[in-house]
């Protein structure tokens, strides 16, 4: 299974970075395929915490090919700052590669993003105001600035002029903002180009070469399936497609290059920003889960909304991603609860019952979770390293999830440390399996 796609199976913040970090040790290439610096991964390695926003999680392994694919939108200031911070901590960044076709976040994108959210008032979507949406909008409108444009002053200046022209009315309140000066912007982005030039490459070719050589490639998604712009809780979504199918577009590979799709889900659920949340716990219990789980955004620092595990939504995510395995993170956070609730259906405003994720936003906004009660456990599970080390109730909880979702649980997180994981199946031999599994012949 040389191609494994890692995606969020909830509303993001599921712990994908930790899982990617674990698999990256055996991989030859790690590819981030969508999103921007609105995403964040936190990894704890040897007691040291690392926070990533654009650089793929595998960068902590020297010599690994870590690729930012064409589907990502890049703020070059954030990226260069992240590279500098990693190098200052002794991390080798020589394996980083950036797609020449990836689009850039420009200063006017940041201004428009903030202005747009402010104008919405109480109807705000809850974006991170990092310029992600406006950058993707320009990409679709064919007004985007790409990474390769940083290497040609004449083209860069022409493209910036063309992109700003239709925005002049929207940008009028920012006329005196120095970041919008054409010459200053061009010079600043040319400087970014000089700094990033060593990393810019034809990244799709790099991925093809790795796959053709029977090497393990990890496709790393950001955010989560329920924030997908097509399949999520629109309009309270991100501006890209975090589902597994987007890995093909965002990395430049074909569907048959992805052999496994792992969905990452917390043992409970969190959400950042506005939007429907049928199992939300807006009470002391929700606050307790937030405190135990350290549920504050890596990128924004915002407190995350918390709730019980939602099987209806998780089953939906499994279907739209074609999940082959589940990784359940933060199981330790639930230790100490006498009873654990699991949402197995929704109840609509007029009493209608839903066992499938509602497609209509009005229904979903008023849906409330209905629950099955399971036994909890009192034991601290942070030191568990094998399935049988877990209390019976914890194993029953995992088995219940797998049965109701219809996807096996392959990995369980029992603490923030890299070593605090339990492999539920014969997955520790992943490297050997990946290197010996026969690949399908090219079409």
C-alpha cells in the first residue's frame, strides 16, 4: 500500500499531525494537498512541542521529502517564518519542496478576508482571517498569483495589477495601507521568491517517481471532512476540499495511486467557529472535556466547542472519503467518566428522526443528537500500549465505534506523546507491508 491518505473525519483538529508523524518514519514522501495556514498540527516529540501550519509533519525526520502540493494556498511570509523557526531549533529543512503551481496568499487577500467577516456581523462564518478564502476565490477566477511567479519580476507585477483591478472598490477603505503599494508588494514577494527558490519544484513529478519506485507516500490533509466546501456544513466550511478525493487534484496523482484512506477522529468531537453541531455540550461537562483535552486552536488559540462522539456524522465522513481504517485519538480524555454518551441518530425540530446525515442545512441546524449510553472507565490509560492493556469498557467503546461506522479501528491515541499510541491491528509492520505490497500495473 504505497499510497496512504490521512484525512480528518470530523470538523478538523482530530490529531492528524501526530498520525502523519508516526507514519512518516516509514515513508519516503509526505505530501500536503490542500488548505493553507488556517490549519495547524501540534506534535510532541521527546517532550518538545512543534506546531506546524504549512510544512508537512514529516519534516522532523531528516532527509524525508516533504512536499507542499499545488492544491495548497501559501502565505510566503508564514512559510518562511516557519522554515526559519524550524532551522533555529536544529530541524533539517533540506527535504522540503514546494509546488511551483501552488497559489499565494497576497496582502489584499488578508484585508478582504477580515473585512468580509466583519461585514457579516452576527452571520460570521468563523474563518481564521488568514486570507484563505479570497486566495482560493482568485484561483477560481484565474486571477491568482502562483509560486513560480515569484521568480519573474515582470510577470509578478503584471499579475498583481490584474488581480487588484477588479477589487478596487472593495479595497477602497484600505487605500492608505502600505501593504497594498504595488512596488513594495512586488519587492517583498520577490524577496520571498529568492528565499524559497531552492525549495520550488515540479512536485507532481517527485510524487510520481516515489510511487513508481514502490516507495511509501503519505498524503496529508488539513481540516476535516465536515468542513469540505462541497460536502460539509456549508457555508460554515473551509474554502477547499479536505476529503480524500482532493489528494489526487492537490498532489497531481491518479485515484489508483491511493491504496489506503485513514480517517482520524477524536473519541469525542470538537468544532471551531460557527456552524451546526448536533452533539455540542454547552455546559460544565463540555468545559471539562475542553480542559482535559487542551482544546484550543493551534492556529488561532480559540477555544474549541466540544461534544459527544457523533456516529451519524462519522459514518457520513467514512462514506464520502471511502475510509479503509479509523484512528481514534484522545481516548484518554474520556477516562474517569462513569458513563459515555454516543450520538446514534438525530432528532429534527418537528420530531423527525434521522440516521443519515441531513443534506438540507435548515434540518441540520435544528437537529439534536439522540444518544446511546455506554459504560465508562476510571483507569488512567496513558501507559497502555496494547489493546489488552485497555480497560474492558474502553475496548467495548472502540468496538462499538467500529461496528456502527463500518470501518475498523487501526490505531488509538492515549496521550499527547508520540509513544502514547496503541496499534489495534498488525499495523506496526507498515513499512514492510508497504514495501512488499505489489502495485497495480500502470493503466
